[in-house]
C-alpha cells in the first residue's frame, strides 16, 4: 500500500515540475498532493493505518502525525521540517483553490518546490 502512495506522490511531483509560474494554482495543488501522498506512504510504512472507510487521514491531522510517528525514523528536526512543509504546502494549495483573487510570486513557488522536493521523490 505504501508503494501506491509513493507512486502517487512521484506522479504529483512530476506534474508540479512540468508546470510554470503562469499555472501556479495547478502547481500549488500538485505540490501539496505530492506531500500528502508521500506522508501517507511514510506513515503506512511506519505501521499506522488510516481511516478504514476512506483509506486516508484527514488533512488537518497529518502534520501532528508526522511529528508524533516519524520523529524516530527521520529524526525530530526533519520530522518538524516535514510537518511545516506539509502545512505550508496546504496553505498555498488552499489559497490557490479557494481564493481566486490571490496571487503568488515566482520566488514563493520556487521555495515551495524546494521544500517539497526535500521530502518527495527520494529516500529521505
């Protein structure tokens, strides 16, 4: 199961990399879902199981689960960075999806891409 989530994370990350700043809303969406899927993969690999009905955790509970359950395998500092990157990616995605008046500059997108790349696509 965790490999299916990892595949989903890599696909979302590849899609985000293929987008440009002109499509920042789609890029923000794909960056967040890359983190979301990779987080699911790591939690499942750590022995946790998501809600039975949906097979996922709630978006708002993921940062806390990362800090609580991935601190040992990743180290506390990296788990804290992961948790922050996940929260930041979600905030950017929510602005993109629910605030049509919002805009994001290229440097913000580059920072988001770099933060998410630290955790998705490798064996961090």
